[in-house]
């Protein structure tokens, strides 16, 4: 086979691979949209989970993602931005996060008319009575200390909603 034919075949292969990647990306976007519509049609309660630790977000998504319509944020500022675009039935937030910590998020969320009475659960490694008292004074509905029991978490959430 001549050299130019090999280059042509490689070029065709690269083009086909790029088209395949575009197809996969579109498929995943459509699948995500259909999944979101299905969750809404099934009246799944909408939960916002805020934590800077990707491992915790993955764990909570694994535990709650099939039973609830779950949105994720990496810090309080991202969480606050999501409150402006969606209505959540319950919010779970860590405390120690960069950009905006959980207590600041809690104060700002409680100042929004749509979130004055929405249950907000703080899930954190902070266990001191002083920190819990501060959270309660800012409007926290409940306090879970990490590590949490993944089997009990869905039931705790259902009781709060």
C-alpha cells in the first residue's frame, strides 16, 4: 500500500472517531435530560447536596441518586446560585468548604423567601456543641456528623420532608 493511502485511511479513522465522540456526547446529554424528565414525572423530591469533597458527593449521589432528584454543588456559593434557578425540597450542606462555608450558606439561604422553611440539614465532621448551637441559631433543621450511615440517610431525609 502506498504511503498516501495509509495517510488517507488514518485520516478517515480520525474523522470517524471524532464523529463517534460527538455522537456519544449527544447521547449522554439526551439520556441525562430524559432521566431528569422521568424523575420529575415520578414526583421525586428535589435535594441539593453541597460538599467540597468529591468523594462525599459521589457517595451521597450513590446513596440518594436513585430515590431523589439530586443536585450537587462544591461550595456554598455554587449552592446559593442553584437556589436561584431551582426549588429544592431539602438541602444538605457541609460546613468546612472554600469560597463560602456552610454556615454562611445557611444564613444566606434562610434570607431567601423560598427557603425560609425548607429543611436544611448540616452534614459535617464538626460535632462541638458550640458549632451545633451556632447552626441552630442560623436556622439548621438538623445536624449529622460524618461519617454517616448510608443505609439510614434516606429514611432521615424522608422524615424531614
